[in-house]
């Protein structure tokens, strides 16, 4: 179907009768769950925050990282998939490269801003803690015979040194770099996409690959150590984590059909989610007093199945079950998240929902700020104390910063300095 340019329409042509176009309702589920993930990530990265004992990650194998990566895959399918379709493979690849460039400098800026904060609050000597030491940044500030020949800053800038806590954006960059290959494979056959993702995941399973005597696919995180068996690798292995990213990507591209909503699937997903609670962090913690030590023993003996670094398969299964239930509960296009009532509680929820959606729409900017704010909040709790009211107030402050960041990022993206051209 083509649309004529109004400027080229003959003047004598009769005006077409207006047609009633159906109102398109935006599907808010993606923004909603990304927004929820951003708040959880803030709580989870705040040292000594008692809220982390009860966040959703403590009730199952998966956590907010799966939410972030899965939703990023879905968002990438919308943003980049359309570019590949509209502008071709070369320009689609160029746009992915530009996004990698943006994420790279976000990673660099986040690290140096956080390192500067930790050095500053340590030098204040308000507490006795060495905050940059707690982040394992000794090699950046302390000379050692193991590091004197290593160019630490060059290693960081080339992603050879990936410090603790700063691993998710490098992982995201590598997965983005895989996208053009996945798009190319999809144009041949979707089975090749599945084969590629599964193969990469298998190669990223350290225990399985070492047991088979085959090379393990991951990057080293501390290049000065050498290639010893105990060499630290990237905590979030991108070759394993691409599986959940491209699952979300495939759903949004239509390569995977959306699952039906029926009692059988709801029942199976519910059983999966409930069955792994005894093996979760909360389950092990609470079951200890009930004499159910078998859950803790099972976790110790089966770490490869729930490994966060290599994205163990049970994390994937539990996350898909949880995501399905959340998808069903939210309703078509998130209809159940919206409220039509006008009473006070409904109005409050409507405002809260708008804030969550705004945070989800600006996830990269919000994520970067959340890591920085989380370390500041941990310092604030050390100074002000960890009484319940104090901790809740500091967490509320952090949430407020994320919301402000989201609105500010949205304002900049709207380019308000440009003249508005009527459509």
C-alpha cells in the first residue's frame, strides 16, 4: 500500500470523506516491567539495605537482571528491528553500532563517577570504611607487583578489566554486537537463530565445557593475572545471557508466537514458580529453622543449574514462568494495570503508574544513575543509621532521583529547543 504526497495531489481531486480510525492503545507492559526492574536494581545495589532481603529475586532463581535483559531484547526488537526492515541491513547495523557507542561511554562515565564518589566519601573519614576498597578497586589506587606492569586504565577502556558491579553494560554491548548476525540468520531460516542462541549458551556453561574438555566461552576480567584456571571472568557472561535477550527479541519480532492464556499454562507456570521457593534465598533462609536443610544442600550441589554468571537453565525456566504469569495478570496491552475508577486510591495508583512508565521508558539513563545513587545511599545509611524509618527515607530519596532522571532524560530527548513543525 502506498500513500500519495498531498503536495502532488491534483487540485481538482475531490476531497476524501474522513474515516474513523480506531484509537491505538499503547502496550504499557514493557515500560511497566522495565520501570519496576529499575527500582529493584536500585534497592539491590544499595549496601546494607534491608529491603534486599525481600525483593522478588529472593523468592526465586531469577532476579531483576533477567527482567532488564529480557525487556531490553524486546525494546531492541522495536527500535532496531524496525530499522533493519526499513533502512536495510547496513544502516541497521550502523544504528546498532551507534547504540553500542552510547552504552560504552555510559559505562565509562558511570565507572569514573562512582570511583570518584567512593574516593571522596572515604577521604571524608566520617566513617571508618574504605569504600573504594570494598568495591575491589585496589589495583586502581595501590601499586602491587602483580599490577605494576599492567596498564589498568587501558585495560578498563578496552573492556579487559571489568570491575565488580560494572558488568551489566559490557555484557549488553556484546549482546548488541550479536544482533546483526542474528538478523542475518533470521533471513535465511529462523531455525538458524535458535541453533545459534542455543550453541552460544552451551559454550558459555563453564562447568559443562570444562567437564567435556572443551574451551569455555567468556572474557577475562583481570588480564594481568594470566590464563590460570582461577582467572576471574566477566561476572555476567554475554554468551550465556544472550539467550534471554534474544528470547525477548524473538517474541517482539513475532518469531515466537505469544503463548495462549489458558488454565493449563497458568497452572504449569504457577507450579514452577512456587516449587522453587524452597530452594530460593528466602526459602533456604527460612527453612533452616524448620529442619529443611536439604534445600541448602541441593543449592550447593547444583550451582551450575542456577548460576547467575553463566545463566543456569533453571533461572531461565523460572523466569519464563514468572514472566508468563506477569504477562497474564497485566492483561492485554496492560489493561489491568490501568484504572478507570475515580476514587482516591485509583487516582494515586494512576499517578504511580505514570511514574513507573516514565522510568521504564528511559531505562539506560535511569540504570546508570541508579548504580551511582545506590553507592551514595549505602554511604548515607552508614552515616545516618539503618533504623527502619531512615532506611525507608533513603530508599525513597533514591527512587525520587530515578524519577527525576527519567523525566529529565525524556525532556532532553524531546529536543524542546527545536521549532515544532505541524504534521
